[in-house]
């Protein structure tokens, strides 16, 4: 029987674990972990994500600071705000919501965040630490995927993990994370991307398939083998006139078809999404604790 992985419930469990750490840190040191979230422009999906991140932070006793810029803001204005946040002792985590508008260079803006406050794990120093096997902040979505696998008894050790997608935010870091020589990783990892000739031939070899391509329902039933564990990272809006909003959310996996073959699968929504937020809070807590070392 296929197990539908309840990311919402597992994320709630993790958030309550972090809440306990927050209250003990605050009781013992008077430090309240603080998360600053920077949003540029009015991308509706980004607005929802940012609101959810902030609410979740406040719900577990953290401070959350909200910094919004107009779509046309210049890089210098954002960078000077980041310099200010880097200096602010009440801020332990800084997140710049991506994607940024086209006129801004994401990589140079991310580099401006102090690596000690980069709770998204995207600064080159943190990317390097992850690859070196000594991570400081593991990017939230990959960290969430690893937790989901462990907490559902699907330890990736010795398994063939096929990752579809090579983004800086998911594909590259989940590959680096799961290939580490560590009891919760230790996988054989193959990465497919737009240059891959026959993706199906490779995805059919997967024990665990991570779909992070950003293309609605790209992974179909014929591309997976019986018993595969499927982690669907995609969150895509598909027009649906029967919905009040005019759309419904679908992943990168054609859910009904793949569900019939998988031994376990994450739904969209309610799979990876809530885990990303939980692990961001975990990193913010870790950053606050690092200031006490
Ligand atoms: N946009 C989509 N996912 C993420 C994320 O995990 N972090 C940031 N900063 N932006 C995102």
C-alpha cells in the first residue's frame, strides 16, 4: 500500500521540538531568536510564502522582522539594508525571498548576507561547508527532504537517489547532502537536468526520486518503477475553473498515476512545503545558539 507522506504533521512535530529549544534558550540567556525576511516586489506566491514563514516564526516564540521593497528598488538600497541587518544583534537569520526581479543579481545580493546569518544556506561559504561535509546551515528544502525520509523510515543510505533539477536552492544542495558519508545520507546520487538525454531511463532506476524541476506534472507513471519513494518539491499553479482562486496547486509529479506505483509519496500541498518552513526555523534557532558559543 502506498504511504502518503504527511509533511504537514511531521513539520508540526519539528516545530514543537524547536519551540521547546526556543523557550529554553530564552529562559536561560534572554535571547529571542530573530528572523528578518526581505521581500522585493509583489509576486503573489512569494507573498504567501513570506507570510507563512513569519507566522510560523512568531508562533514558536521567535521575533520576525518584515522588510518589503518595491519591485523597482535598486541593488544598493537592498545591500545597505542587508549591511544594517548583518550588524543588528537582535537578528539571527536573514532570508531574501527568491526569485528577485530580473534587474537584480541574486548571487551578489545573497553574498551580501553575513554567512553567520544566512539561514537559507545559499551564501558561497555555506554552500562550500555543505560540500565539504561540515555544514553550518543546510538549505531548508533539502534539510526538510532528509528529515522526511528519516522520519518515515526511508533512510537514503545505500539507496539510489535520482534528483531531477539542478537549482542552487534544491537540486544541487540535496545532491550534496544525500551523498555525504553519514548514516542519514550515504546515497548513490544521480542528477538529471535539461541536458539529460533520456530522463525516464534514469528515473526508472531510482529507489528515491526527488522532483525539483518547476514543471507541472513532468514526472509521469511510466518514468518510475514499482516501490519508488517520491519526493515532490514542485509547487505549480494550474488553471482550474472549479476553484474560487481560479487555480489549483500541482507538483512536478503526475500525482494519481505515480501514486499507484510508489511505496511512498509526498502530496502537493502538504508534503515538502511545510518542511521547508520548519527547517528554516531550525536554522534560525541554530544561528541564535551559535551566538552563545
Ligand atoms: N523561494 C522559494 N523557495 C525559497 C527558499 O527556500 N528560500 C528563499 N529565500 N526563497 C525561496
